[in-house]
C-alpha cells in the first residue's frame, strides 16, 4: 500500500511540475506580445472607429500659410493680342471714276479711301492691313517713322510672314494727300489719294504706259567748260 502511495505522489508531483512549466511559458509569450505591437508602424495600423484619421497627417500653421500663399500667388499668363489696323477701305471704283479722274492712260485696280491722319498716327510695331492686291491680302508691320520738315509723315515696314526684305511698304501722308509704294510677291503697287480718296495702281501698268521699252537709252555727253 505504501508503495502505491509513493507512486501516486510521484505522478502528482510530476504533473504539477509540468503544469508549472507550461504556465510559465505561456506567461513569457504573453509578455512579449505587447513589444511586437509597439514595434508596428502606427501609420499602417487599421484604426478603430474612435480614432480620427485626420490626425495621422497634420499640417502646422506655417505649412498651411505657405500652401495658401502659393495658391494665391499663381496668376495666369496674359496673352497680348495685337490689333490689326485697317486704314484702307475699298470703295466702288466705277462710281469714283465718275467724280475723280484716274491717272492718265492707266486703269486703276481699286478705288480706295484712307482715313484722315491714319498714317501719321501709326507708331513702330503697329500692324496694318493692306488693300487686296493681286487677289491676296497682306499685313505689314511698321518698322520706321519719319516726320518731314513740311509736316508730312512717312512710315516704312515689311510684309508679315515674308522673308524677302525687298517686299516692303512706304506710306506718306501730307495735309490733303497720301501716297503709298507697296512691293509684294505679286508685284509692285502704288496708292494715290486726294482728300482721303483715290486709286490703287499696278506699277507694271504705269511703266507700260510711260516707259517706251523699245527705245534705247541715249547718253548725252556734257560739254567741258574751260
């Protein structure tokens, strides 16, 4: 009987030691879990209903003011569109011929009207629309302006989009008259007006009437005076 009691007590003691070891290991694992939770990045943790997500990303007052200033200081770029001035206006040529004769022996291309002082008011950089010449509309940019002693004004310029510097314009306006010389890829033209109205001529037509191309040029030597 005593032997059985000893065996029983031995088994109980062994079980008690095993339970103690198991409980000890369980407590060790539980104590390590909070350390693992502490090492988790809070930004990637799933928030609970009570947590406020706005607190995860927060700007201080200086950051907010800087961002606000940048938004206020952003201004859209202004694109300046230059106005094209139309100083010449086409009028009925046939009706004008009944009132004002054209250049002798030369048939004008267009009847034209020019606003008073419109040439004198032009400044460097202005863009003007020219009359329709050779069925083509051109624009020219003013590059030079001169006021003469007699009070008349002359401006010069070049055709826009044309790289040939010989294709240029010269406009002159006096008290009652105006004159224009215009060179284009379609040919050269002249504009003459009196009191704001007049005609557009082809230089080729003028030369054909006033220059005899069949006649040879003759040079007359001058006499030496002693």
